[in-house]
C-alpha cells in the first residue's frame, strides 16, 4: 500500500485542522464543562454539520460530503487527536446511516438520513443483553407482530449513550423457533416510547456512560424494521463493519503517549528513569505499528475491498497498547498517579486533559474496558486464529 496522502487529502486535513482551531476554543470547552460534559455535544455536532464535515463519506444525495473513506479517516483522526466531542452523532453517522443507506426503504432514508447528516439525531446501539454479549445471536429481546405494530419486551445492557439518544438501533428476536441467527430483526425504537426505561449503570469511575434499557409492552410501528424480518443478523453484521479502521482509537493512543512522554520529561515527576524511557520508546514503536495497521484497513476500504481479520489485529493491538501506555503513565506520576479527578493534578506534574480534571489514574481506568467493548480481546484472537491464520475452531 501507499502510505502517502495526496495533495488534496493534505489540503482536506489542514481545512479540518482550521475548523477545529476556530470551533474548539477555550470558551467552547468551558461551556462544555458547564453543560453536557466532554463526550456528547449536539452543539458541536451541528457546527460540524453546518461546515459540511459530519457525514464525510456519505453520498451527497443523503446529505453527505460524497468524499472517500480516506477523507473520513482523516476527519476522524483529527477530531480524536484533540478529543473533540463526537458521541452525539458518532453512532448515527458511522453505523446507523450507512446501514439505512444499504438496507433501509425510501421512507426510512427520507425520515432519518437528512436529520442524521445535520447532527440532529442521536442513536444508541442496542445489541448486548445480560445473556448475550460475545454471542450476540443469543439475543432474546422479543418483538411480537400484531397488525401494524410489534410489541417489544426484554432488556438491553451496556447501552452507551442511551440516556441522551433519540433512538435505539435494536436487535430483537422475531422468530423464537428459528435457528439462533435466523430469528433476529433490526428495529428502530424511539427511546421516549411508552414502556421504555433507561436505567443508568455507573462505570468504575462512577461516571454515567452506559445503561440498561428495559422494554415493557413497547409498541413499535412495523415500518421501523430495517431490512427484512428475521434477517437482522446480516443487517447488524454490516452495521458493525462500517467504521472498521479504529482510527479514533489510534489518535487517542498518540495523545496518551504524548501525555505520558511529557510527564516523563516534567522535572516535577520524580519518577523518570532509563527503564521508563525505554518503555516509552517501545510503546512509541507499538503505537506507530498500530497506526500503520489502521491505515492499511482504510486503504483496503478505499480500494473497495472488505477488510476482515485485519480489523481484529488493529483493535486488539490498539486496546492493549492503550492500557500499557496508561499503566506506564501512572507509574511515571508516582504517588501522584493515585489521584483521580483532582485539582492537584496539574500542580503535581500530571497532565490533566483539556476541559477537565481527569488525571493519569482516570486515563488508566478508562483504558480497561477497551479490551471488552466492541468485541473482547479473546474474540479478536479467535477471529485472527480462524480467519487470519486458518486454524481450526476449538
Ligand atoms: C465501555 C463499553 C461500552 C459498551 N457499549 C455497548 C453499546 O453501546 N451497545 C451494546 O450493545 N453493547 C455495548 N457494550 C457491550 C459489549 O459489546 C460486551 O461487553 C462485549 O461484547 C462482551 O460481552 P459480555 O460483556 O456479555 O461478555 P461475555 O460475552 O459474557 O464474555 C465474558 C468473557 O468470556 C470470554 N469469551 C466469551 N466468548 C468466548 C469465546 N467464544 N472464546 C473465548 N473467550 C470467550 C470473553 O472474552 C470475556 O472475557 C459495551 C461494553 C463496554 C465495556
């Protein structure tokens, strides 16, 4: 593959950088702290949409910029580099919209796509359940057809962002008698529908990121089914395929590495050593390798190929290197590495991240779910072993 970007792509990158400089100002971050928090900002999503950046790789007829996967990757890389708030629109733009373009009917395209491209609609992903995670085909939230409606009962778990989203992209069981994969459908459920309850789950830092979503006799119009009934497994497989480069993860890795390196260079740190310097060098190399693997996935996509086990390699490596970098950073900060959400962080030499008082301890804890979310490391290793290396299934 060719690792260079074209002149047009470099110009695109500098335009994105300029947009970031003019929008993500100190004032913006201050207002974020006072309102929605760092991750989700309808205001930022709408500013990006007005500038024409939001749905970079969507066709223009659906409100996208009509550019390629490479430009989409550049956009996401730059946004992740500065920690721009993407959560309000990310799942809708990167996963739901492309699935509707592929499987949705004309009414669904008209109803959802323009609003998503304008940053006006937010989706959460309702896949995992208490007894269905790695084995998603075990999903058991029931949808029973009754005239023009499905009646939905059951529960989803670990649903990121359901508390601020408009809709849930939901895997439901429509045929309990069919083999596991064949009885599932994909249903769009409004999160304000009667009978839907969103119950917070606090993560290890006490933060509210994901939820349980309960359905009790929820009436959902049959027109909300995406693709054919009982073919939801295949719709979902494509949904998960759309954002495969993991480039945002790589950009966060680089950020984490930069912070750990600057902590090591900080004379207040007191915990710098030749061993840690060598570890930083090793992790820089690992970060670069992960970055190149992510570019390889994008170059496959840009060439019209469908990347496969390559995605698992990138995800596995990125999440594990991320944990190693944060672990090292906590060690570099020494005793101050025990502080979390502390106003003493910066004065102690820790690098609190922009717009918040998060410390290296917070970064370390945040990195832990990275090897579980979007497919655990064991599942990624299974994929690499069977599809990549051609080993038999155990
Ligand atoms: C931060 C975060 C955000 C998330 N957001 C969402 C979301 O928005 N929407 C959503 O639907 N879900 C979400 N999830 C759920 C996530 O997809 C699941 O946690 C994940 O797929 C693992 O499923 P599980 O938790 O049920 O664990 P299980 O599948 O029960 O796995 C338990 C353990 O067994 C191992 N294991 C399971 N099967 C195998 C196998 N075949 N071979 C080897 N080892 C195996 C796993 O690796 C793991 O260590 C999120 C999770 C996290 C951590």
